[in-house]
């Protein structure tokens, strides 16, 4: 997933969340037009799911639609990032460090 500090909502492609609730569709405006999406509850983990101290689990409504994000299947937005006191990118080790509030 991409970390997008400018995105308000965490967003997923249909490839990883293969559901599009037709009863609650919303239009998401993007630079190249709009995409129909839905807001189902999505469970996901950031980090190493095998090590409790090295991951964060979430269950929240995500935006799911036919998005194209280069070679990834979604982006993490401010709805998740704002839960933390700070975030640091360790580029050398390809690691995102999230500090609890």
C-alpha cells in the first residue's frame, strides 16, 4: 500500500477487497475523472502480522473501487494516519514507524 498523507480516506482496489456494495455507491473525484466506490468495513494490518509489537490492525470503513494505484492495491490516508502521534519513514530499512498517542 502507498502512504498518502494528503488523502483523507484509506482506499482499496477491488483486487484485495472484491466487493462493491451497489446500495451504497459513492463517486470519488480523482485527477482523471471520478470512480464509483463503496464504503464497506475492511479489516487490514500494517506491518509484520507475525510479530505483535511490529504491526497495527484496523477494522474500519474503507473506500473500495476500481482504482489504479501503480503497482499497489491501495493507499493509507489520514483516517488511519491521524490515529498516531507521529510517523517516520526509515528509507534505509524500507520501514514505516508509527508512534502511539
